[in-house]
C-alpha cells in the first residue's frame, strides 16, 4: 500500500475547510491502495517523510512566505530526505488574504531542491474558500492520491 503524507499548518477556519476538502479527495473511495497519514507541520517527523511515497502540503501565506510551521517541517526533513526522496510526487495548497506569491515560490524552491516532482500546479485560494475552490482542492487531493496508485511498485 502506498502512503500519502499530508503535512499542514491549519490555524484558521478557511484553512480547516481547505484541509477537509483535500483530505476528502485523497480519501475518495475510487482511489484504492493509498494510506493517508495526516500530520500538523510542527509534529511531522523525518521518519514519516522517509516512509511516505508522496506528499500533500498545506500552508497559509504569512507575511509573504510559507508558515513558520511548514518551514520548520522542511528544515527538519531536508537533509535526511535529500537523496532518499528524490523523484517523489507532491502537491500543495496555499491560503492567503493578500499575496501568496512568496509562499508559492518558497514551496517550489524547496521542493525543487529536494528533487520532488509536482503533480499539479500549487493551488492558491484568497479569502474564504468558495465552492469552486473546494472542488479544486478535492481534485488536488484525488490527483496526488491517484498518482500514488500508478507509481506504486
């Protein structure tokens, strides 16, 4: 069974709504053979990152950057995972009330350094999530989970 590690920082109702939507997509009954492991960014461990076959990352854009919690996750796992996780798929979502550009750029830069491959563009939501945003988040969760079913060996 493949393992999807969902690492998130969810300090607001909007981000909770987004997390629930991506998890619903990742756990869609049509996607079989994927265990979804959910961890807050401040508690996600190196061993969990090493054991995962793919990653789904969620963060607010704080002062033009990823949350300190997600940055802490990356700082913790970067060197231990640098060679061991190259080529693994990931997806990400970012919530912001204003500009999310810096947060998106940071995720792209760090995941490029890790050698992870994006299965979809980073999904961004500004303000309160709307129905179309929730649908896109559901699809994002389903996409990363389905990717793991096709890459499982």
